[in-house]
C-alpha cells in the first residue's frame, strides 16, 4: 500500500532541512549536484537535494536504452541471440566503447552486457538503429516511454548520453527509471549486477565500483560527461529493506561513490521492511500503455570496415576509476582477471579487504595521482579538445559550447578523420606524419602538455622509447594543445603502452595517423 501523502511530505521536509543544515556535500560540484533516496517499499523520500532540477544524464541514458531493448525482448521482436548490424555511425561513436566495426554484427546479449559494464557508446547506437532504424527515431521512442512511466522531466536526444544540449533529466526521474527496470523486467534486471563479461576474448570489467563491495548493492548504472559530473543510480537490498538512490554531479568517480555509500549507510536503516513496491510509486510503471514500436528500417550496407576515426573533439567518456581504498567492501569480492595489455580492456577495480563494518567516509581520500592538478582530472581531458565546463548553470552554459561539437560528431567519418589545423612552434617536438600515436590529454598550453607528457613518461617505463610531442589545434574560437606520444611500430605496441598508462591513472586512447 502507498504511504499517506502527509507522511511523504513530512519525511521530504525533514530531509530538505537536513540538507540545508549540512550544506552541499564536499564530494560534489554544487552547481551540478542533485540527489534522491527513496524507500521503494513505501515510496517515502528519505533524502533529496535538487531532485527535480534539470541535469545531464550522461551514460545514465543507457538505462532507458536498455529499458526499450527489454521491451523488445518481451514482445518477441528480438532474442538474446539475435545479431545486430553495426553501422558506420555506431563505429564512429566516442569512447568508451567496445570497438565495433561497420559491417559486422554483435548479439543482443553482448550489446546489453557492453552497455551495463563498459558503458559502450557504440553498442548503444547499434541497439538504437536496429530497433528504430535511426538514433533520432529511437530517442523519440525513449522520450515517449519516459513520459509513459511517469518521467515528466526528461528528454532524450540519443541512446548513449554523449553531449547534447537538448538532452536532460532529473534525479527523481532517474530514480523512477531505476525502479521501473526492476518492476517491469525482473528477468533481465539481474544483468545490472554483473561485474565483468568476456567479449571476443577480452575481459570487460564494470564501471560500477559498488557492486560486490557494498553489501546489498545490486546495480545499476554510472555516468559521466564534463557538464554533468559523475552520476550514479544505485539499488540496494539488505536486511529486508530496499532503496533506490541517485547521486548526480560528483567531483570524481571515487567521491561520487563515497557520497552514495554515505547515503546508503545513513538512510537504509530508516527504510521499512514492508516488502514489495509502493503502489503509488509504481502506478505509472504498471499502467503504462505500450509505446508504439517503430519498424526498424534496413541499415545501409557497409562492405568494408571504415578506417578508425581520430575521435577529435570527443567530450564524453565513462572512465570511473577504482573506488578509493577507504570504501572497504562489506563482503569479500574475488578479483577479475585483467585483460592482456594489448586488449586495452579497462583495468578492473582491485579486490579490497573484507569488512563487516559500514563503510567509513571520514578518511576517504583521492589517490595522490588524481590529486595532482597537472594530471587530467578525468579521462575526458584525453578525449576532449575543449576547455573545462564553465561555472554557473550547467544546463545553460553547455548549450553554446557543445552545440557546434554535437553537429561535428554527427558528420561523416571524413570529417572525423580530417587533419586538424596544427600550429607548431620552434620549440615543439616534431609531430610524426604517420604511424600509431597515443593521446593522453588536451590542455590549455604547450607547457602544460609537455609537463603532462613528462609525468606520464616517468610513470610508465614502457614509454621510455616513445616520442612525446605537443600538437596545438584550433577548436571553435579557442586553441587546445594535444599531449601525444608517437614512435610505436604497430597498434599492439600502442595499446600496450596505453594500458600501462591507465594502470597509473592516466587517460589515453590510440589512433593511427
């Protein structure tokens, strides 16, 4: 049964007062912060901060992509074994991704697991195009589905959460979606708890650092772009109690995770043991009309894989480094075997020592390498040839900055791989004209780029013979400087070096000139 409205308002009021008294948590960016914690058995809001403010979903978008995919599985239009065609557009999606190539296929099951673990942007585009024929058509269906299940403050423009100024959501809507996935698709929801899976011989680890490390957490999704900060939707079931919690706007993945654990420890004991789900909370979900399933049009043929794009100007990844050591697990977790270096799989979170005590946040600190202001604050610096997100209203500030980028990302691979405008100085190391290179950052000056390259070379001995160089490039009205290493004899050597950098908290990706 639903809780009386008055009870909900009282709890919400107390939570709001508590937030005001404590101020904005130190782990988040104030202008991007939004959060909500709901007892799903009673529908009571146990904590909230800006729950209805518009925020960028980032890769939380993939929760709805999966929701629609699960609908299609229930309707029988697809099976887990159904092969999905990969288009040129899917191949061109920005990292993180599985590295799919145009013209090949991937099964529905592998695409789903790729979204849940790697947060693969290419797999999300594959699902969108195979279900609806195009990403815009699929995004329209995502928005209509959101409205049908009571998400009144959300609009989708793509299937993976890459930057688009017209795509937004709220913490409350993401909470509703987290509940909806459990209530509507109990047969598929357990997929959100997987920590890794094997794809074409590679071990793909999950970005969700709390699964298996915080007792009772069973999913569900992380997300990050510059404009959103670090986002997380979490479901936890422990001692007969159930919560769905949302944190948006974390400063780093580790600090976002720390704040989420703080909320779980503080509010799970306040949840009831009523069982089931609140009637009012799931009313829209259970009564939602079926959204018309568009007939997927045939994808254009691609007889040969396209060349790997340079990925210039990418603004979004889902890097999520391992949770800080102070977030001790509440149950032992077997470690995931790391992939071979040349596979460039994301390094799995290290196995942390078991603990029977609630996680303490008092000593939560960042790894020293991440605290160094000269290093990339996140992998976005490696993939983004743009400056940091401006202060102020994130919904208004990003429109001008990202609008031109969004149009560029939709162009053909000719634009993605076109040679950028380069302005080299006499002091700049020579830029290689061909071969494999690694990019580790896009920063504001040549001095900062060379400093970053020096630090990376010191941290990864495998780079001792590599050639560091800075490459200024004009993007829009500003100039950024790419920090790159050249001199790799083949793709395997570049991938091996990139894997070594990732283990030392450096973001990177490989390209062929």
